[in-house]
């Protein structure tokens, strides 16, 4: 029996420490996997480079050829994949927790579709390529999110309305993309199509830097919002009773989530389903107790880089865009989530 | 007049353009148990939400310890006044200790870490509600009565002097209703917590309340000690129900015995014990 204050206190902190301990263990394992994939991705390719040489090269002691292949070709691609994957994962987990619905990730509710529409307009109509596409994708994601938020607003925003409005907006934007693609000439259509699938081909530091800066600012912000997000999950009234400024908090979380998705999409294209699967996998790993934001970021990074490795090397002799692999894996996962969400009549 | 405590001054509360409560003034006596009763849709939950600042009055003001509630920050309110909404829902898989820990939210700044004092508050809230044994359980696997006590524990961990509860006994069986109300009385007697409850059961309200607020159609009908407020006349006016009011044989507080259409006017005798088949023949 734990009827004394000290005994109960010990029990309370034991409960807390146990779940913190499990989360820490999961984080460590995920970090090891990320490190392993990082090295693997740097060493495999058309010119295989052994692991010892990879480490030498990273330390600045490689041959000229190795340095070129690793530092200029593979490293930006891997960094881009890791950061974009982590940003997608974190963004998805934020959305899903905020809306209490595993379907509410930015790639399902139309935010990344907004980025696509803007990027395709840029490529096909204006004929622009390169950094301008990323910038317009970023702006497209933010504008779409703002539009969804405004349309879903009715004395506050509730989860289901946000998801439904988002899916509707996504469908409209999808038809705009299809229209533009059908009107485009073959060259720009092919460029746009590769972008639309989500690809890490030919990434350079030009893609990495903005993503890195965005991630370094937004990821800690997301982690600081954890407490507020947990309180919001108790329902608006309870949260307000506990002293949370519900609307401000929700808007802040949405902005952080949208910005993360926007940075990732601008750098890697709308890689499907990474944001969608990362949160649920992370929550399962940590025992579905908390929000698992940091694990979701790592899972996102792992899914992205592992998918890119598969897309490049394992399937065919010809490299595929990463989005083909994440789409092939993510779509069944979406169906499974839809089926189980319907059965339980609620979302996670 | 003392500035201590909570009162509403000519508040109009509603949703959109439709006022539910009009120009109502009530005073919540400090360190007492106040119960708000009234028929369905009379605005009792709305009044409670107004008192807790979940709803902003379009006219009038709610004053807490001498300050207009709507001039205080949400957090400053949460440090003095706790509210437990009707039927709150915990996220799937959340542990009891973790849920109760959420009560510490207003005590934390943006960068604050969990402290020993937080563990203290959570542990004593669990002990006070008799839920210490459940600390490691998942909230969604508890029974209705246990769950309600856990939510009360969360509100207690908030450590506020005033606690508002919206129908804390609805959907509980009679044993657990009594258990929850006894628990709340413990808190009031031991720690001097000011309690405001919305209840449906008039007899339990009369038994547990020091102060009763009776509402109908958004208006205040009566307020005062249950013995003064609960009369056959008030019950008829407010609920449209003919009744006898007799002393509760256990507590001596007023007890409402409804009459209904079938039993009215007849002397209170034992029901006929003739077997059913006698009616057929």
C-alpha cells in the first residue's frame, strides 16, 4: 500500500521516470540507426567507398576523388534527406497530436499539395527552375495552410473541420496541378513531375542551408511546445481551465508545423507519407504515452533516407525518386489507419 | 464589503447573439460548498462557465478576489480557480500520474522543468482522492467513478482555492455519486476549498450544499441555505413538479418527494400486494 505522501511521491516519480527512460532508450536506438544510415548512404553508390575511407573523408583526410564524391555529391543529398525527413516527421506529429487525428498530417490535408501547386505553376507556367521553385513551394505551403485555417475557423478551429477543409482544398489544388500538367510541354512537365514525386536527386548545399536554418529554429520551438500540446489534448475547456491560451497556442503549433513542412517540401519536394507515418510509428515505439515529437523526427529522417537508399540502389538499375518508395510503403499504411480509425471511432 | 471570493455582477452570458443567462448576480460564499440546480437548459452550466472564464460575459463582470476576472491573464486565473468541465476525455493511453501532473501546467513557465514540488502536489492530490493505487494505470481503462476521482485529482494538483465542477456525478451510479460528493466535502472541510458544483439531484444538492443557487430560464429564482430555499413552492415554480418536501431522515436537510400523476392525493400506504394475474381474471 502506498498511503503515505513519501510513498506516493516515489510512485509518481517512478511512473514518470519509467516512461522517460523508455523514450530515452528509443531515442538512442533511433539515433544509432540514423548514424548507421548516414554512413551507409555516404559509402554506397556508383563508386562504392569503404566505411573507413568515408570517416577519413569526413575528417578531411580523403583522396580528392573521395572528397568530391562524398562532400559534394552524397553529403548534401543525405543531409537534405535527413533534415527534410525529420522536418516532415516532426510536422506530422505536431498536426496529428493537435487535431487528435492520425489523418491530419500536412501531406494528407493539402498543405504539401499547396506547395506542389505553387511549384508546378512556377515550373510550367513561368518556366522557372532551381531555387525559385523552392521559394514558391514554401510560399505555397504557407498560403494554403492559412487558407485552410481561415476556412475552418468558426469561433475557433476544431480538428475534424480542419481535416475536412484540408482534404477539400487538397483536392482543388490537385486538380489545378493536373490541369497545368496536361497543358505543359514535355520537358517542363517531366521536370515538374520529378519534383512532384519528391526527389533527392542532385541536391546541393543550396538546398541544405535554408532547410538547416529552418530546422534549427523550428525543432526546438516544437519541443518547447510539448507541454502546451499535451494540455490541449485534454480538450479546449480543460486546457483553458488549466491556464492555456488555447487559440494562441493552437495557432503557434500550426505555424511551427506548417513551416517545418514548408521547409522540407521546398528542399525535397512533396515526398508523400513521411509526415504521415512518422508520428504513429514513433508513438508505438515509445509506448503511445506521450507525444513522441523527438522520436517522430528521427523516424521521419530514417524513413526518408532508407527510402532514398532503396530508391537509388535496390529496386532497379535506374534510380527512382524517393517519393515512389515512400508512396508505395505509405499508401497501405494510410488505408490501415483509415480502417482502424473508423473502427474505433476516434483518432490518436 | 470584503473583496475576497468570487461573485458575478449582473452578468449576461450566452453563445453568439443568444443570451442564456441575463443580468444575473450571484455571490459564491468563500470556503463553502455552493450547488447550482435547475431544470435542463436553465443556464446553470453556462453560469458556471462564466464564473470560470470559459465564457466571456457580454455585460456585467465576474470578480475574483477583488479583480475583474476578464482583466486577469488565463494563467493568473488558473492559479486561483480550477474548473472541471462536464465529461472530460483523456487522450488514449495517458497514465493517471501523467494526467494528474497536467494540473501543474499553470505553475510552470515556458522553460521550467518538472520539480520536486510538482511531485508533491501530484502525490497529495492522488492521496486526497484515494487514487494513489491507480498512478500507473491508463486513464481509459478505469471505471467511471475512478476516472472522475482522477480528474478531480488533476484539478487538486492545480492547488487553487476555488474549484468549479460541472455535473461531477452525472453518469455515475448512486454509490459513486455519494463517493464523489463525500470526497468533495472532505476537501472543503479539510483544506477550506471553495466549491461550486452543478448537480441534477435536488436531494443530494440539499444534503451537500451550504449554499444553493436555484435557476430557471437563465434567471436566478432563489439563493440561500437549502433549508430556506427548497420548498414545495420553489420546486413547483422551478421544475413544474408537484412534490412533498420532508426532512431527509439521514441528514435532516430538505428532501423532495415527487408526487406524479399516479400517486397524488392518495394516502401514503403500502402498495397493493395483489398478484398480477388477479388483474387478468
